[in-house]
C-alpha cells in the first residue's frame, strides 16, 4: 500500500513539475547569486530610499561609479568579455568616458526618416528569408537578432551588412545573452572572432565615424563590439521579443494596431507599456563616489553600492501595476511617472534612447503588415525562452483550428522546456558565478595591469 502511495506521489510530483519546479529553482538561483557575489548593497526602492526618491538618487552626480568597488562587477565583466573595460556603460567617470560618449553620439546621429526606413528594410529582408507561406513557429529574439545586427552594422560602417558580418555579430550577441540568462556557457572563440573582424575593418580604414583618440585599434574594436554589436543588438532583440509577445497575447491590442497601422500614438503607448512591465534592465548597480545627503535623515556614505530595481520602480505608483494597459499613457507623462526605460538625462542615459523607440516602431509596423502573431508561452522579464510565437501570414491565413492546436502544443512544450531550462540555469549559473569570482576580471583590472589574468580564453585574438 505504501509503495502505491509513494508511486502516486512521485507521478504527481513529476507531472506537476512544470508548475512548481522552475519557481523553486529560481529561488535557489537567487540565493546562490546573492551569496556568491557578495551582493550586500542598498536596494532602491527599499526601506531606506523609497520610490519617491528613486530618480533623485539615480540622477545624483555622486551616484556615478560604474564597476570599481562592487563585487557584482566581476560577474558582469565576465559575461560581457572581451573588453567590458571599454564599454561605455562600464567606463568610470572621467576623460575617457567623455571621449567615448562623444563618439557614440556621433555614430548614432542618423536622420530619423533614414533610421526608420533602414529598420523596416532590415525586418522585411529577415521575414523574407523565413519563407512563411501560412504559419510558422519562431523564437522572437532569434528572429530579431539578425535584423538589428544588420541595422547597427550599416549604422557604424555605412554599408550593407555582409552575410559574414551578420553571422559574426549574431554569434557574439547570442553568446552574450545566452550566458547572461545562464542558459549556456561563454564561447569566447565566437566573441574573439568578431573582435578580429572589427580590428581588420579598422586597420583597413573602413569606418566613416570619428572614434575615441585615446584608444588603440584593438580597444576601439572592443568599444564598437560592446556598445553596438553587443548591447545594442541584444537589447533591441529583447525589446522586439517582449513587444511581440505582448501583442500576441493581447488580441484587442493587435486588432487595434492592425486596423490603424498609421496610429503612431497608440503604438508608442504599447511600446511604453511593454517597457514598463518588461524593462530591459532588471537591476543596475552604481557605486557612490562621495557622500550623498537626500534629506535630514538620509545620508549615504561614500562607496555605497546601490542596486536600482527597475521593475519594482516601474510597478510603483500605478493603478493595477501588473496589468498591461497601454491606454494608461493617455493620461500619464513618461517624464513624470515612475518610468525610466532608458535611464535619466542627468546621469548617463542610454545614448540610443531616441533611436531605439523609432526604429522599434518601424520594425514592428513592418512585421505586423505581413503577419499576425499568437503565443501561449510564458512571458517573463528575463525571457529565457526567447519568446516562442506563431507568425501567421496575413496574405494566406491559417485554419483557426490548426492555429489553436499549435498553441496548445506550444504551451505544453514551453512548460516542459522550462523544467530542464531551470535546471540548466541552476548548474551553469552556479559555475559561472564561481568562475567569475575566480578570475576577478574587474577587480584585477582596477588593481593594475600586472594582475590582469592571462587565461587563453580571456586574451583578444585578431588577424
């Protein structure tokens, strides 16, 4: 009798694992992440600094330290290698940062109409290669990555992206984001291959923009790789995946967008609400470079590590904050609400903030012009499943019964994928935390050149 009960319990546990196991593993991963990285800092918003002071603190000129002095920096440098020390987001305040920021602004200075046309054309080319007659299951992040690889290649080099360049950029970006999601280990040969390609382009003088004078050729290549062919491609691909997962799971929204394809205002509200619920940065950390006094009772000492929780901030001060409601932005101002998808102007905002919104809008219009989107997969901010979605041709359509059956299968598959994916994330995430602590890429960099590790996979190779 006991054996039958034990067997029944075991079968029930296995059958129900898609519902409880991923959440349990996520809680364990969070604990390991906190312990492994010594992530003892000040959470914002939190008990000491509430949401009402979030922007004040985020904007404070002394909240400007980027990497030095935070144990968590070692892990982010590990994920972003090679060359995080030349990435605009990680450079400490000073002359080098100003020079790099100026170069970035120059590269991003593309006319709005040209940028929109290019984004739409890149999306159209990618959709054509998918060769979808009626319906196809895609992963949205995987679909979007070549689009933004081509876009940013042409932005940087002023010429159409070659298949070789697109493959190298996508390989690099996909490897970075896969490691960040703890769904796979780093493959440094993919990253070094892109570095070598960029070094060769620079040596041949094949770039029309002025780059930071204080950097060597290799350092300039690493700057371009990190800012444009890593962060820009990854973040735009993530934003695209989140936007279409939202549209796919909210039929009234899709119907309105389709019925009014030129309604820019509504599409902008959909994008704004998407980035509110699914901010591209979950946590950003900053290190105070001087004492910060917020009021008579709150003073933060120098070297305090601040952990800004963007999702928590975006869900504070809104009616029914967990509900997707683009119409809320008819009455709200993005400048006055608890909303900073691109940071704040006073303290290193995302340099591509303006370009990102209008190009995402153009790419979205092009996809919706050709396809309807449907998804029954789970949609989370971390997006480890890459956004599984059905693309249904508007020209040829799809039998609704066939579509419904595919959505049921997609839901079941996604649930079970989440089980093994959670286990993979636990094992690989734990290993990478350990390996990052062992290498100490950030700590050793700031300690001096003599202590920088020379492990083969950390070296930059180029031809």
